[in-house]
C-alpha cells in the first residue's frame, strides 16, 4: 500500500520545534501504520514546486513482509536517484543546516 507520508510539504529544520501539536499533525499519516504494527517506509518523491520543500510517500507492507518492503523501497529509491541524477538533498542545498 502507498500513501503520503505527511499532509503538507516538509517544514524547514527547527521551524516547528516549539510547536509539538504542529509536529504531531505533520506525522498523522504515519500513525495508522504504527498502530497496526506493520512495516512502513518513507521515501522522498521530490521537491514541491510552490516552496521547494521535500514531499514524500510511504510504502506499507503486510505483517511479517518487511523484507519485501525493503526490496521495493530499494528499487524505488534507485529509480528516483536515477531520475534526479543526484541525492535529493543536493538538489535543495538550502535545506542543509550549517
């Protein structure tokens, strides 16, 4: 199964540190995976055109199928890396904390 990892684009590092409710709500799509006790993996899918911040999706595996999820995740990551030509972070250097 595939779904968005977050309901919005990422926020800048440290931007919401003092707002635990906003941080919790940004993780809301990952909570069902944790409650169900199944495997989940988030992968970046690109940078949003409106603000240049990362967006991602999560893949979920049935119970006890973690190995299959890792194989799918590795294949998707390789395909995305080929598409971008470099790690996503190198395409958005302003996100790196200095």
